[in-house]
C-alpha cells in the first residue's frame, strides 16, 4: 500500500524551465496530484481552453504569452472562476505582481523567497479551502545552499 494520499485532483504546472517544472512535478506527484505540464504561455492557453484542472501553478515570465495573459484567458471561462491559481515569479517587477492579482491569481510567490518544497507544502496545506487570499511577495536573499538542497531532495 502506498503512503501517497488518494486524490483525483489534477494540477497544471506552467513553467518554462524544465528543471524547475520537474521539481514541482515530483513534489505534486508525491502529494497525490495528477500532473499536467505546459512549457510556454500558448501551450498553457491551449490546454486550459480544453481542460479545467483542479489547480494551476503558473510562472509569470513565459515565452509566447506571459503568465498574466494566460491567467486572463483562463479566468474568462466561467468554470475557471473558482479554480485556485498560484502564480510564481523571479521578476522583481511590481506591475507584474499587481497585474497577477488583478487577473485573478489566488496567491503569488517569489521563487527567490520560497523553495519548491515550501511552495508545494503551502499549496497542499490549503486543502479544500482556496480562499482568494493573496500572499504578499517579499524579496529576501536566497540561501543558495538551501535552495540546491531542496531541489536535490525534491528531484530524488
């Protein structure tokens, strides 16, 4: 018997960096999610036009269409209004953060401030309660040893 939680939930991970996408994928699979991927904004929009995942992890800086454009397209679907969308970014551009909030991001995290494991744990700890609370971004220096350790542990 597996110690993985039973779930039928699907998460779409929209991330153009393949290593980062792999790390998130591994962590969400361990948490019991079925994982789908899109590696650019256009692929994400195509997927979301035909599917309605239970949750979305969305990078803001993407090739093709950026995460804000993806989020706006997704939120235009009536069925997508209540779907939790967690936006992540390395960009220190305040107008992107504000635009993500306005487009309907459920929460927003700085990749520099939170490890993939912390982000996944935070996401999963929300459980069924995906209230539309925004997580304020704080740009603190990254401890690169901690980040490398977290990535190594997650990819294992």
